[in-house]
């Protein structure tokens, strides 16, 4: 999570990793119905990358994750996966049914891909404990998933994704519904996982709190608008093309800061223009 040690790369080339390609998308297009959702997507996810995908709601971020995961197939173009690649997926919290009556341990163990027996082996139990400890939720193993805070829920889903020792961790909005402290801890946790060798690609709509702190970004609006480090992607020009609205960007302590033209700023904007 060093915002400075990246290099600018070309279109769709995520810059933080120099390792081999784990997944390469060439000229990928996707649609659910008649309207195209993704077109001409060129993207290489390399071993070691820690990349954030930013873009407005409906821009195709979740769809891109599903293509990378392999649960959706492109209608055009090709997706090349390195053979034997293990991919872990952390879903967006809103897409989860929290009334499902399971404990943290049960939920995490459900991810076991080859589940020949309904109960975990001694090795799996040991692995479960180690992963829960590592994520700081070791004491929550027997807690019902409904009784967790947003940050704890996210950790549980990360634990679940880590049970298959993924090469690549895909996370959909991992900091949404998570308070400031948890968000901060989450970024550190993900930075540590990345430093220990896990390639990470996440989506986020939080430009200042998350994206600006990641080594590599991809701006998406139905296609790749820009890729590079925060200084290259969090710019007024890229953000306007990505979000379709003008946004101001300042530099603060070496990080780009986006002045969000949210509703609470409306009077200020009115004064400026009037
Ligand atoms: P994001 O994650 O950036 O908000 P999505 O990938 O979820 O964007 O959605 C991109 C577009 O595809 C949106 O217009 C959305 O309504 C549409 N879409 C997403 N999932 C489906 C689906 N299962 N069936 C039909 N349309 C969908
Ligand atoms: Mg989404």
C-alpha cells in the first residue's frame, strides 16, 4: 500500500505487479440483455497486483469481477487464465442473506470446494482457526453471522475466500458498510495479504478513503477509461470521463483528494457559479 512506488503503464495494464499474467482479458465484451455492459475491455491482472476498480454505479464493476471469477462468460473477446489459478471471491455484503442460520465457522467452512464429508477434517479445523486468528475474528467462530458488525462480516467473507488459498482475491466493495476504523484496518489487512503474496483486485466507490491509498487503479465506465497509479487515475479529467460529472481534485500529503460534489456541497457550488 505504497502510493508512490508505481509506474505508469498503458491502457488496462495494472501497474503494481511485475509478475506473470494471472488473467488477461482481450477485447472483452459482455451484456445481460440488448444493452452492452462492457465493451473492448483490455486488462491484465499480474501476480502481485493490488488494484482497485473505480467507477459509478452501473458501470460494470461487479460484472467485471464475475468475468474474472469465471461465473460469466464474455460475449466477445477472450479471457486467458493461467492454468490452475485459484480465485477467491468476496461478495458485496448487500448481496448476502443474513438470516441464513449459520455461525462464522460454518460459513467459512462452506467454501471448501471438495466437500466430500459434511464435517471438517482436523486439518481444515486447524486452517480455519489460523485464518480466523489472522483476520482478528478468532473469538467469533461460534457467533451467528447475523450478530456481526459490518467490518466483522467482511472479515468473515475474506476468511472464507482465503480457505482455498487463492492466488487471486476478488472483492466487491469490501469497505462498504464498514466504519472508518474498520476500513482503515481492512486496508492494512489487505496490504499485508498482498505483501504475503496474494494478488488482490477490489472494487470501490470510495475514492478518497480507499482508492487513493492503493498502488494501482482502473477507472471503469463500461470500458477501461484509465489504468495506473492514483496520481494518474484520480485526476479531474479521468474522473469526469469515468463518472460523467466534473470533479475537483486537490493534492494533500502526496495523495489526491477528490472534492465530492455531493448534495451537501450544493450551496457552495451555487455560490461559486452564481
Ligand atoms: P456496478 O457493479 O458497477 O454497479 P454492475 O456490473 O452490477 O455495475 O451492472 C452493470 C449493468 O448491468 C447495470 O446496468 C446493471 O443494471 C446491469 N446488470 C447487472 N446484473 C444484471 C443481471 N443479472 N441481469 C441484467 N442486468 C444486469
Ligand atoms: Mg457492483
